[in-house]
C-alpha cells in the first residue's frame, strides 16, 4: 500500500472499532465501516478541515489490503486469546486488568469490573458486586455515546492534527471504561486503549520503510533524579527559605522534562500522542515508524538533548535514550520488547553516554541554555551575594527561583499549556505567583502553569501563533472561556494533566501552610498536636519491573494476556491512582504532596496524619487493584522537627522504605517508628496503640493510665532487646519482673487475679486486658519486640512542647 495522508490514517484507526462504544448499532448500519462512518457524520459535521478527509478515511477502512484493517482484526483476535470469544455469552462490562496481574500469589476471588462511564479522579474504583444486566449496560453505553458526541460538538473547527489530539483526550474521558470486546469471557481491554494502540501502530505501518520490522521503540530514562531532587541548587549558601516549594517545583519539573522531550520526539517523527505508550516516573516509551529518516532524526535528537543536559546540568542530570527495531510481535508480546529496551537503557546508563564524550569536551560549560531569568531585588538581603556569582552560578540561582515559583503555583494550578514557541524565547520572573512559565527554547516548547482562565487568556494574547495544547489539571472537562481568534482556536488541542499536587492552605487564603503549622495538624481530633512533629513518607509499588515483565504471563503460553493494549492500560491505571486519586486521600489527611506519579509518592505531613494517610493509601490501592495481592506497596516514614532539612529527611525516609522492602521476601511492608513489619502487623500494633491512648484520655479512674507510664514500659521493653532488636533472654526475665511489679502496684492494680477476672468476664477491665497482653499472652514476646510502635503513638500524641 502506498503512503496515505497521516491524518486520514490516524482518524481511520481511531474510528475503526468505534461502533463497539454502543451495544445497539444505529438503524441501517451493517458493519464496522458503516459504524465508523455513521459516527464520523454524527460527530464531525462542524469540522470543515476533517470533513475534507472523509472519502479517504472510508477508502482506508474498506480496503482489505490496508494494514489498518489487518491490524484491527489481528488485535481483536489476540485480545480474545485466552479470554475466550463466545457470541453466545451475554454482553459483559470491562474487567480490571489490575485484578489479572499475577506474579506468584493467588489471584483474587470474584470479579472486578467497571460500568461504561466518564473517567474521574474521584470515582475510579472497580465494582465487585453482581455483574450488571444487559439493560444496565445498554443505558450506560447510550449515555457514554451521547456524551462523547456532545463533547466533540463543543470543539471549534480545528486543524486535523489538533482535532486528533483532542479526540484522544475525549476517548480517554469517555471510553476508558468501555470494553473493546464485550463478548469475551472476561473483556479486560478498554476501547480507549485498543483504539489508541491501533492508531499508534497504524501510523507506523503508514510511514515505515521496513516491512519485516515496521516499528521502532524509543525509550528514555532520566538519570540522576535522586541527587537532583535532594541536592541544593541555590549557589547562595545557607538559604533555607522556600525549600519546600523548591522540592515540589523540582519534582514537577522532572515530570515536565519527560513531557517536553517525548513531545519533541513525537513532533520530529510527525506522529500523534497516540504513539506515546508509557510516560511517568522519569521515563517514557514511544513506538514510531521504523524508517531510515526517523532513525536519523532520533539520533540527531539524542545528541541535541544530551548537549542540552550537559550544558544545563553538567552531567548530574541526563536523559538516556535508546531505540530498538521490532517486528509485528510487538502487539502480541509487548512485555518481551519492553524488557529488551529496558536492558538497553540499563547498559547505556552504566556507560554514561560514552559515545557523546568527544563532543562534551567541545562544549562551553561556563554558560548554560537560558531557561529562566531571575535576580534578587536591590533591597533583598541576598542581592550582595548574588552580585558575586559567576555566569553559571547566576543561572543556577534563576533555576532555584523557577523551582520555587513552580512549587508555589502548582497547588493552585487549574491549567497547563504547552505551546510551540520561537527558539529565542526568554521568559522573565513573574512575581505574582498566579502562574509560572518554563521555556525550552532549543526545542521550541514553552509551558505555562496557570491558576485561572484569566491568566491563560492574557498569556495567549501576549504569545500568539504556534500550536497550543491546553490541559485541564486533574479534570476531564474541556477548558471553556478562552478568548482567542478563530485561527488560534483551530490550532488548539485540549487534554488533561493529572498531577499529585494537593497542599494544605492557610485557612481563608490560598497560600500553602508552612511546615511549623503543618506539623500541628491532627485530623484524628479537634485539637492541634501539643508536640508538633513532621513525618516524611515515601511509598512505591513493589516489584514493578516484575509486574510489567511477566505479570500478564501465564504458565500455559496460550493463556498469556501480555498484549500491548493491556500493558499500556496497566501503566495508565497506575498513573491515574498516583497522580489523580492520591489528591483525595491527601486532602482528607491534610498531607503536603511533594511528588506523586508513576508508581511512587513522597509526601510530608504531621506525624499522626502521615500515619493515617499511609494506611489509607495502602487500603485504597488494594481496592483499586481489585484486592489483588500480586500488587502491593511498601512505605518508609521518618519523623523530624519542622526545621530539619527536608532533603535529609527525604533521604532517611527513602532508607526506611528500602529497609521495609528488605524485611520480607514478598515486601508489602512499612517502616513505622523505626520498626519494619508487614502492613497487617503494623495495623494491629497501631490499633493497640490507639486503644492504650483511649485509656490516657478516659475519665474512668479504674481504667485510666498515664502517658508517662507508657514511656516507662517502652524503656523497659527496649532494654530487653539486643542490637538486632531481638529478645535477649537474660534481659527479658530481668525486665519482665520490673514490668509485672509496676503493673501490679497502685494505681494500676494489674495483677494475676485482675487478669483472670478480666479473662473470665467476672470483672472486665479494658486496662487490664490491654496491658495483660504484655505479660500473660502467647504473643507477649512478639509484642515486646514491637512495643515501640504502639508506645510511640501514645507518647507523641500526648506529649507537649513544655
């Protein structure tokens, strides 16, 4: 087949199976081509530039020799695979692919499914009750179909390139919970992921010059992330002001790096964002047409990107990029190729761009590419220090200000814009903190983070021309209220950006709480904490490499479900949880999100709120994955005073998280109050601590206990342990005698008789029952080893600063 118009190919692929979005086909429609064209006519009657492509789109869909039709047929056949295709089976909803991941543990019982509906960051859990009836599915599908048409009708007449990008967003919004094959025994691929993958591969077939290996995987990974986030960029020493904003700004900036360079590579290849398969956690994967021209462009882009990184960050931060030519097995067995490109990236990281070394020595590293311009006011206390900085140091100062500005705007952000801009663009420092601009002049891309439509309109007015993408932050609604000329609107695409961005604000204002105020918050009660203490918490998904490499494999190869669409769906769902839904959990517990995305998070909060947040994230993730024990998270927490350097606390929390993972072969653990354990055990101990705390607060003198006595018990139990935190028998018997003696004395009166009376219910007493566990239980030694957890909860909660 000869090369076709790339926009016609993309639209034909996106519409190839659009009929599956509705259970009941329109009157007179006989096949998928007619369904596609019926949708085309219903949706695009206001899109003059796309209507001009109608005949070619139909020809592409009708041509049996067209790779798009072959691709769609092969994709549908492979999706059926082990799922079983039986038209006699009653139409079913979309099943959660997360519930089907298997890495060695049993799969969950029951079925987790979604009803067709609109994507949301507030309602994203699968259902587990009885399957819906055909009538319920029909009603939901009808609503989805009509809502999709309504959204398309609201788009102004657009250029084909921008319309395709907006369609991808609207398909994600409306078709993420619609199955691509309703008659499978367990349909687990969304229609959105199916159509997006089809569009990506169709573009490759159209542009390739290699029939045997038509696909080129391009994968990139940012190296040096940890050091970049936690190191100080400000060349003026001992400046602690704005460190929390700087942290959050750096974290967002890192995600912007992958967005920027993936967008740049897609633009160089001349394909849409459908070809961006995975993006998050500092890496991305593209699938591009495998042609000599595109391979050359990727080599040139790699050199250009690495030059920028070396001139900007002098090798401390870099983007490693690798390519791999792939045959048609890509769709059927994407994890195989994902593993191969991951190995190439790992090897390239070790070599640190050795092929680029001759060019590095030619670079002038005394200056850096201008990305931001800022300087202190003449009256600022650090102005004199700034005057003494050299050129590169002043560049670093500007970067620091940029990170702080980003960090200040992100919690209030409602919109993010990406615009093609001239290479000489040099943004200035915006002190009103209602928006922030980040430019990548060498790549012709500028970003705007804005908190209002007013800011967006003003910026667009001052920056006319070029393609623009407008993203609603944490919303799947189309952006309205834009005042732009018709020509500008035609070159405008719409989408969504999910960002973990919540930060508690000052009551009655929009400024973010500073750490001293944050450390006092207590969502478990009405009173503020008497002893303010921050907790830095880090969490991530366990064994993520194994999940993507063989989580969709099965012992019987014919039962494997390792297709491209499923893997992309898996990545998208994880990102939905960690960038979207996580904000709801953080808001509930007044948690300051420094970073959350991909499969991990880094947050700060008062110690008591952070503890509750950690358990709620774990429980929510378990529910989100359909109760699948093959998907778990681990966490590490570090407690500190509010003025402790946050980058050091983050490093300690990272070490705690590593210790938690290493404490159990199957991970699924937390490091809490310096103790590593499984989540289930931590929950038991936390509940035990809360029960003891209720005795501290009670007015019942027969059950009341003092926090100072809990401190005494912690001291005694700690003395019973060796350096490896295990029981030392000699120390145990000596310490147990002291504990029993102290418990038996007034006012506690917890002796053998009281324990027996409580046990047989003749004289029940909560205090006796709780502390009796320490001295008169089969699990007493385990409780003594872990007593630091419940004791710390009680002590910190009741301690005061006096």
